C-alpha cells in the first residue's frame, strides 16, 4: 500500500499566524483567548473568543478572487499559501500537476449579512451578488481551487467539529488508493455571534468573562464550558515516493485513520465507546499498539460531559500499558470547531519536529475519570515519534489520526 506523508503546513490561529509563532506559543503554553465586550452587548452571556486577526489580502489577491471569499476562506487562503510554500509547490507546479483539495467546513454565517437588508428593504436587489457563494459550506473549495488552479478532486467534508480530521483521513485514503498523488487538506472556521448563540443559550460556553486566559480548562473539575475559536489550518499530503522524487522535505507520515458514529446515543451526546472505537481503529490501521503512542492530542473542549467521555475512552485505550503524554491544545486555543482536526494535526507535528509536548494549561484539579491519565500540565521536552490525534463532532461523529515522525 502506498504511504502518505505531510510535506507542507500552514496555520492561522489565535495563538499565531505562522508556524514559528504557533510553535513558540505551544511551547510556552500561551492562551489566545480574549474577552469581547461586543458579544455581551449583543446579548450573549459569554464574551470569550479566540483572538483571530483578519488577514490583509487586498494587496495579495485581485478583487475577482476576494469578492467571493467568506471570512473563513480568507483564513484558509493564508494557511494554504503557507502550506504550499513550505512544500515548495509553485504556481508552475500546480499548472503542470493534478492536485486535489479536501477541506473541512460545516457551515458559515455569511448569509446573515444579507438578512437585515432584505427585511428592511423588502427586496433582494441590493444583496451582494456573491452572497450565495460566500454562504456555501464549500466556499473554501470554490475559491481555493480557482486561486491556485487546482484540477484534482475537490469537495468539502461537513462533520461538525470532526470535519477537518475526517478530511485528512479521507485524503490519505485517496492517496493510498492511487487516485491522487497530492491533496491539500485542512479546515476553517469563522467565529460569529449568530453562530455561537445557540451554544450560549444552552450554557455550553464558559462564563469566566473576567479571566479569559484561564477560562478554557479541559479535564479540570472547575471547567464550565468551551470557548469558541477558529481560523484555518492546511496541510499538503503527498504520496511518499512522489515526495522523495521531487526532493520534498517530509514533516511526518500519516499512518492511521479511524472513525465511528455514536448511533445509539442521544443526539449531540459524546460517547466513550464511539471515541474508543475510532482511536482503536486508527491504531489498527497504523499497525500499532497503544503502547507505541508517545503523545495524544485530546479533543477535550472543556465541556462538562465531553471531557468525561473522552477521559473514559482514553483510560480504556491505555489500560494495562504505560499511558503516553496527553494534553488538549484547546486549553490555549479554545474550540476551533470545523478547523480543529487540521489545526491539532499541525500542532502535533510541530511538537514532533521540535521535541516537546505542549501543556494542558489551567488544569488544577483533574476530573476523577482522568486520574489514571498522564495529562501534561507543564511543557515536557522529550522526543515525540508517534502521535494520536482525537476528534469528535456534534451528532456523534468521531475521527482519529495517527502521525509518525520519519
């Protein structure tokens, strides 16, 4: 079977907008969470969000491309550009070779921009002509294919917060099957007040408005909800021999992908059984045992139920063996939603490249269900060769990925 490797990465997140800055933030355990008073004035209980600067693309892209881009696609463009640059993929290369695109996105709120105008004017005549395109879940695919001239497969994965993890897994599957040699994968998410209002209404968001940097507390007994965040992450996946032939630098190998659904559970409820199955399947796909894993990047979002179920799944997975280092980078970034699987793949590979494990910050009193887990509270400097990255999504979709250093 063909091997799949990562040859380029890009990131636009609340802890940095380039790989070097993000690696430093992870190493230092820096939070990117801020308090946004505008959200509270709008009517939300929680004013906590990841601080994500909007990129200045006016000087980079002509209007014919910018006009149809949603905000999260702007982030995606920046991340994709970084990934192609690191992979040494030029415009000429893209013209001469078929490159695919799979992005994870489960919706954006661009359509909301048009609604007040329509209601006020009782007409659609002044609606942005590109509004329908910006509102598409697949806006990143629509725009990035045109901007970069991509001619391979192109589609969007909508699987809630597991979207971009599944995107990586499916891209690896296509490359293994000899259907593509190279695929750009990733995920993007734009925070909007409208988009998080329902989560705010049911009390799923943290209310630590007076202490934003300590608000995201995965696995901690005093956690009170997640913090919405976003941005974009992108990776270039490539067949191993293809990468070697063109002299690419290999950052990591994708060796395992696992999945499951919590079909028997109440809708939106996480399931320890479902997460265990996905992670075990990823290990089986990689031909590895739990004892082979050096680090787990947990999905843990700082929600009451979710962290408990994942802790149960991890405890079961590593029962009887030495538990690897575990941390949730969401303690620093908040929950990046559709982007999370891809960004956490980038974070994990950065740790492998730089021989450290990022801390699970704000962990003061670990929950009972995680007592047997080796959750890292401070940065650990150690070689990391094999990583398991776990993701879950609303409705019970689970995805797990295994990366290995070459």
